[in-house]
């Protein structure tokens, strides 16, 4: 019997992973927030994944964090700001040699989880797949993409990558996952906050090229100083390319703000500014951007952490 995939959080990415693994015959167990969410799920009876316009249901079994079955493999699919607290509740259930796969965007939450669970192997992921919830327990697979997984402390790939292949989850083992996460964070810092402050689609930043280029210069300096020179290479050109290629899209941060949802700012721009301060790198435009964004979030009554 293969190892059960415990999936913590049945939101967009959690559902996307749980349904594809279950469809391929892998044992999957959802871990939901509490008894009320479990009851709501059991009333619905299944997760729904909408793919290419067709909806399919998957009756993946679920439990609350205080269930007793030991956890050998945990896929953490909540937001970065929830990850540490959510995993802390499960510590007593982690089996010796357990593996934790972290799907969170940005940086900071992964290290916090790894520090909580030093006995577990923590694998960090960076994904370009896109999904959103269009109802409770119902997720639309909106953007086919790719997921890189890696372990900064241990380069050998785990055997369960075969499960991902069987489930049709496009992926690759990466020996430089931190570089990938830093690069994605830098792209996010150069684009997302400005789309919120200028209230525009990504393409709207074509009218603010100087501001974007100045931020890219500071972000590249930060990446060099914190030992990630590869993530700094041609950053401005890539940011411009992404702005052009995704011109019609609203950034994830813009979508969060427009829907009055908490953003992951502390794990994106906030993390970059915190690391800059730790390395004593002076990045005036990035710091000013953070202050403007925080003020803007406050003015909308949204949390700024
Ligand atoms: P989401 O749709 O908001 O889902 C998060 C889920 O976590 C929710 O279902 C929430 O439960 C659950 N949760 C939170 N705390 C929990 C706890 N203590 N116990 C159990 N469940 C808990 O978020 P998402 O869009 O999937 O994003 C997850 C991460 O992936 C983020 O860091 C995001 O940036 C990253 N990411 C997302 C995408 C995407 O396309 N969505 C793409 C790339 C990366 P409730 O339902 O009860 O609130």
C-alpha cells in the first residue's frame, strides 16, 4: 500500500492536487480546519474540479487536525500566513522521517515550518499552475503550468515523484529551489504591489517602466547580496517580458485586494525588505513601495501582515 497523501487545506491548490492524486488511485486524506468545515464538506460529499469546462467530483475522505492516524507525507496547501499555525497542530501526528511538501508562494513560511518540525524532511515547491475557487469545495483549474520541487539541504529526489507523474502533475526536481523561489519573489515584488497601487492589469505597468526598472535594480542588488546571483540575472528583461505576456491579467495581489482578501505581503515584498535590512542593504524605492502598499491596505481595512 503506498503512503497516504495528507493534504492540509482544501482550497484552490489543495483541491487541484488532491483530486488529481485521488483520480490516479493514490490514497489521499484531506485535513480540514475544524469540525464545522468537516461537516460542511461531508454535506457537500465531494470535491469538484472543473477542468476544460467539465466538472468532475471526487469523494476524497477528510478529517480534522486532531484525528489520530500518523502522517508520513503532508502536502501543505494553505496560504503562507496560515502555514506555521496549521502545521503546528499536526506535530504530534508526524511520523519519524515524515515529509512535508510546502506549496506556499514567497519565502519565509517554509523556513518557519522547517524550524517547527526539524525531524521532518521539508520540500519546497514553486508552481506556475493556476486555480481558483468558484464555490465551496469547487475549484476551477484555470492555468496549466509546472511545479518545481526541491530540498535545499538534500539534493536526492524522493521516490514519490512517480506518484506525481502517474497523477499527471507536471513537475521537475530542482537542485536550486531557493533560487527559483527568490526569482519568483523578485518578479512578484516588481509587478504585484504596483498593480495594486496603480489599480491596473499587469499590462498597465507598461506606462510605468521607469518605476519598474528602478525596483528591478534594487531587487537585483538584494539577490546578489543574499547569495542568489543567478536569480538576479536579466531580471529587468524578464519582468518586462512577464508584464507583456500577462498584460491582460490582474496580478494575484490585485485580485486579493479587489476581493477584500488578506494578501501574502509579508512573504513577498515584506520578506524582501526584511532580508535587505538584515544584510544592511539600502533599498529606498523598495522600502517606500512597502510603506505605500501598507498604507493602501490599511486605508481599505485590510491586514498588512
Ligand atoms: P486558498 O484557495 O485560500 O486555500 C487555502 C486553504 O487553506 C483554505 O481552504 C483554508 O481553509 C485552508 N486552511 C487554512 N488554515 C487551515 C488550517 N489550519 N487547517 C486546515 N486548512 C486550513 O489558497 P490557494 O490559492 O490554494 O493558495 C495556497 C498557496 O499556494 C498560497 O501560498 C498561494 O500563493 C500559493 N499558490 C496558489 C496558486 C493558485 O493558483 N491558487 C498558484 C501558485 C501558488 P478554509 O476553506 O476553511 O478557509
